C-alpha cells in the first residue's frame, strides 16, 4: 500500500475570532506566531507541528479540530485512502496556499490532506 503522508503539517483549530484566539494561544499559552493571513488563518509554532487557527472559509473541516497531513500527490492520496475505506467529504480543491481535501477515516474522524500549490 502506498504511503502518502510526508508529515503531520498542521492541527486545524476552528476559531470565531482570530485576534482573541491569537491572544490566547500566543500570549497566554506561549506559542510563537509564525505568520498570519488576515482574519482567516494564523500559524503558530507547536514545536514540530503547526497549530493552525482557522476562521471563516478556512474552517475546511467544519467546526471541529482536525489534523492536516502534507502529501506529495493529493489526487493519488485521496484515491488510495477512499479505496481503503475513507469517505471523501470535500475536494480536492485549491485554497489560497495549497490544494486540500477533507476526508473521514473509517471510524468517522475528520482529516485534511494538503499539497502546496505549484509555483505560478
């Protein structure tokens, strides 16, 4: 069976207010902000994995916390995972920084696959 995941890239945490969430996770919990994309996304250093605070349209997994896995070929990964019992929930589709797909594993847990967009 092919192995697609290169790493756990992010843990997506849905938030209602990005400013308040950054204040909590960065200022109170102590995670360093790596970058911010407006009011939709902030990446914080979780010590080997990125804690991704997601708001509005970036809540691709819905209002639940979900791991996000970086893969080399998203189409092949989706094909292999669905053949192994995963359910495709959404995508693959291009986001602002990557192509992503949302799936449920055979136990019903949501996960996100992503692959960086090709340079323009």
